[in-house]
């Protein structure tokens, strides 16, 4: 198999609700979000990576020490033989979660029977999707993924990272309304985290504006249990 895993976080308690998990970061993403923290993961194939056999060896050593494994990225649904990879991890006894942008609905449908939890990133209100993903025609794909998830009954969360350089609190309200209309039950707002390579980071005040009660209250009418992180 090809080298598609660019990195591994061996232990996390925050990326897979209710599970102690390892995270596998898969190389490759079809989107070009202007706020991407991991642009080095966008090209496919990437410059470096670990062989899948090495990942499996690492996971065998974590049996009974971890509950689950998160397939993240990049976009893990771009990975070759992703269904087989997920099945192989399940066969070791782990629960499996996936973090996805939802742009591959049919691949999502294919893997769902083996998935315990999905975190689906909603980048923007539908009318700003092209601007904030750098790619046209993604809205239909993402909406289809949401429909597949809602109908599947698999536990999932839609979530938005609040980058004030690209989104406003009015945008997050619009997103929440759109998700509610599609039957999405769980929504989370995530604070934008600045990082070293960020040339023009937003201020803490701008980031916190999304989490002020006057911004949250209208969203909580749709999502009383809105998750904040
Ligand atoms: S979907 Fe994620 S990995 Fe892909 S470009 Fe956007 S932020 Fe980066």
C-alpha cells in the first residue's frame, strides 16, 4: 500500500468523544481553505509519509491501551483503500472516528457501516463556500454528506472553526440555520487557534466575539446544546 499517513498523534482525549484515541493524519486534501493549519497535507501524494504496515504495527502495540483511532487529515476519504484501512483498524478491536470535510459523499456512505463517530467540518454558510474552500461546487457534496449522515443514524457532529478574518457571527448563525433545516442534531463552534506560521493572526477580541452571549443566543435557539470549544 502507498504511504498516505503523514503523521500520527499517539494519544488524544479530545478528538473522539468518549474515547482515548490515536489520530492518523492522512495526506491529501482537495480543498484550499485560506485558514488551513496544515497546508503541507494538501498535495497528494505528499513528500513523506509512513507505510500503512508501520501504522498497523504501531496500532497493534496500542491494543487495550486506546479505545479508538481517528482518521483525520487532510481529507482521509482521499486515501487509497480507505475502506480496507478502516476495516483493518476495526479488526484490531478499535472504535473508529473520521474527521472529514464531507466533499466525498459516496465514499462516506461506503465507510459508514464501520464508523462509530464522524466530525464533519462546515467551513462557511452555503453562499460563501466557494470563497472559503477555494473550490467550486462543493455545497451540493457537503449537503449530500449531511443527508447521508442524518439518515444513517451514525453519531456525528457538524462543526465550524470561527476565523474572524473570514467569518462573522452572522455567518455562524446562518450556518446553524442551514444545518438545522437539514436535520443536523449536534453543532459545535470551535475557536480559531493561531499558530506560528500565521502571518496575520486575528486578535483574541475578534475571536472571542463569536462566543459572546449575544452571538450565541440566536444560535442556541436552534441548538440549545451547542458545543463550544
Ligand atoms: S479541508 Fe482542512 S486540510 Fe483541507 S484545506 Fe481545508 S482546512 Fe486544510
